[in-house]
């Protein structure tokens, strides 16, 4: 039985960890808010009070946390970080969080220097997809390392897309999330134009779902914008949308591209967070734009 540590059991991580338990692995789990580990402990996972404690003796360590700061804390904390633990030689480190490209390169170097294998593995999907093993994984790793890690990744997903070496999975995730930020801001703006033109929003939402401007994200978020209730059943909050947008813009700058639409989207999501609604669903952006138009 493989010993796996899972660091970060929030809305995505808890479902992913459950999938690994169901696949028969021996899990230890860490989360800063201990209460969020309870469903996993009830299914047999061992609760650890620090990342280091979770990772002791582990063959594989997963992380699914919010941002660079949280990732640095769980991996690199001098006293209680996972890389300070006595991992099995050549352990597999799988970082599933959406992080900045610069931090992924720095973290992967530290992991490899410690003699372990790094899998750059951001994911796409919603919490119910994580719970059902229906995520798509965007992987950056060399071929032998990916093949070695595949049996631990397969329970989480319906597809693994391998982009190339370490950093390439994150580069794609930041690019596509920046596109998503632009799409969502554009959908909100379009709905407000339709509203001011006197169109029925429900009819507009239906028409959008049938038209060429739709993407799965636009369809889903347009429905949420029309329905309201952005504080309920938060699947992706405004503060995380802003974080992903800013990381995407940093990548664009790094590769020498000025992301004009992304810059505008970043300003819009900054308005959302500054207005005090950062913990609500990202679809709250429609109300923020309405109030600032």
C-alpha cells in the first residue's frame, strides 16, 4: 500500500484526496483549517498537524493550495515544511495548485536537489468533478517521471495532457485561466448591455448557450450571473480569479507579451476584490460592473 501525503484539503483537495483513498492508498492529510480534513479522517485518513508530519515516510506527496505563499509554506517551512520530512528516497512530489511560473521553477529545483521527482500538475474542473475523478490534469514532467506517477494521477482524472517539461503544465494553466478571466468579464459586460437594451436575461442566457460566443465557462457563469446568489455554493471565488489573472499577466510579461485584454480583466477583478466581495463567487463581477458603469 503506497503511503501518500495530501497537503490542502479545501474545496478541490478534499475530493481529490477521497479519490486516492478509494483507490486503496494510505493517506495522511494536512490542512490549515483542521475541520476541513474531517471527511477524510472519517474515511480512514490520518490527520497530521504539520506538512512535515504528513509527509514523514511518504512515497508520494500531493499539494492543492491557494497560491505561492501557501505552497511555499507547506513545502519549504524550515521547521514543518514537507521537504524537511524524511520522505522515501526518490519520492514523487505532485504540485496541483495554480501557482506562478517563477515559483514552480524554484520549487521544482528544490525538490530535485533533495533527490525527489517533481510533477508539475495543475488541474482544471470544479469541486464535484474532483470528487468524481473527472478532472483534467495539465502536466509538465519528463516522460519517465510521468509514467512512474501515472497510477497515482489516474484516479483523479479523465485525462492527462502532457505539455512537456516542468513548468509547461503551469504555463498552459495560467494562459487558459487568463483567457477565462477575459471571457467571464466579457460575459458580464455583455449581459449588462443586454439588460440596458431591455432584453430578458433568461432568454439572453439561453441564446448565449446556443451561440458561437459560448464556451462551457461562459455558459455556466452566465447562468450564475443571471440567477444571482453569488455568495452561495462558491465554486471559484473572486479573489482566486484575481490571483490567477495576476499570475497569468506575470507569465505574459515574462515571455515578452503585453496581454491587453488580460490587463483590463485584472483591473475588473481587482475592483471586485476591493469592493469587499472577493470571497463570493467570481460571477459577482456582474454586479460590480453594474455599480461602476
